[in-house]
C-alpha cells in the first residue's frame, strides 16, 4: 500500500504497519514548514477517531552508567512476554558543535529490537531541553494510535532539566546505582520530587548490601520530598538487576498497578488533559518562534544587528527589543508599557 499521503499514513498506523509508523515519526520530526503542516494534518486525522486505548507512557531517566538501556531491554522483554505491545523512544544527546548524534541506544537492546511486538525508535535531542526530542509528545501519540500499550521514553540523562519529560508521561521512573549518595546530591530535589518509581539497578553480587542501604535511605527521604496533596500513589523504591533480570517482573507489576490505580480514580485522565493543554502552548511557542525567524524583515535586520552586538557596538537587550518591535509592530510598545 502506498503511504505517501496523510490518509495512507493514518491508515497504515491504525493497522500497525511499522513502515508507516517510522515514516510518520520522520515526518513529525522534520523541521521543514511544509512537513510541519502535513504532520499537523496527520495528527488531526488520527485524533478524530477517538478509539485509541490509552497506553501507559513511562519516562526512564538516570545518570550515565546506571544501565537504562539494558534495563529497558529486560523490562520490554517482560512486557512482550505478557502480550503487551511495547514501544521505546530513545533520546540521544546532540553535539553542540556539529549537531550530530550517535543514536546507539538501540544496539544495547538486542533482544527487544528483534521482537515482533516491539518497536524502537532512536531520536536526537537536538536543541530541545528536558531530556527529550523535538517531537516526543507527537511520537507518543502516533505510537498510541498504532496500538502500543506500553511506551517507554529513555531520556538523555539525569539532571534538573530532565523534569520537562515528566509533563509528557504518566509515570516517571528514576534509575540509580548502589552507593548513590553523590548522585542524589547532584540530582537534588527537582527530579526526586517527580519520581513515582525509583529503581536501584545493578543490585547484585558485591553490591547487594550497598543497594539495600541505598534503597532504605531513599525510601526514608521520600516523605520529605512529596507534596501533601499527592496521596493517590506512594512512590516505590525497588531493587533490580538488569543483567541478571532479577526484580524485572516486580517492576512490570508495579507499572500495571500504577496504571490501574491512577485510571480507576480518574487521576490519569486528569493528568492527560493538563498535558494536552501544555502541548497546545508548546506548539504555540514553537510556531511563534518559527514564524519570527522566517519573517524576511527580521532576517534582514538580524543580519545587520548581530555583527554590531558581536563587536560590542550595540547591546544585546537593545538589539532584541528592535527585532521584537519590527515583528510585533507598535503593539509591542503598548504591551511593554502596560507591564
């Protein structure tokens, strides 16, 4: 079947065709204005059906070396063994200098990448912050339309900026290592407050005792990090070993328990609605930025002002104000004056 048109792509995705899904994700990640319009039409066509079964969307974050990819491979295999179609979005960091990415996480998921019930898609973070790629929200929507019941997002790496991904998923998982005292100091409150599930990976062999100590320390600190109104779900801390595949079944059980609990009391639906509003504003800001940079008058004036700023002949704030005034017209002065 041809998948050159928006309708063909939508049909292929609904039928679970991997080629259509891969092509659709490439389309929505494109930065070309004409592709952006096609992507918007595709998402609208899929949203009109209203027949999707909500997937469980899970973000998995953690410091380098925590074994996130190996853990996802084991967790994904547990999910497909239960008959659950599983998709993985791996986000790789992009070079500040070249803009390129290695996109190598898929190679660390050899079993899952070959399984017929699984779909793995590596994407480059590019200039997007928060540990995600430019169109991670849209990719998850496509995967849900394609019938995947579990969507795992492996973020770039842990840090305060990684909290952005928590606003896109149902469940935020933080992967740590035994003896994580220094890591916890680096992670601090921001990301710990958002974690609904914390996994101490590599809890095996000589690290078994250290892993149990780390689990106890984190478990004791969690009540201090949670807001009082968040009583629906109590964060869990579990010990796992991705290499030995111990504790993986318990993790999958916990994910399914979370989905059942949060769905039964309406919390998950409410969370999705708030995320949809956030998605709307994200697209508004992105669209405004693209149109601003595409404005011929802006491009011309920016070409004149930037060299002056680089030479120190013009202040950056003044240059920015002049660019905004050209794009927004006299209304910009009135708006600034009123605030």
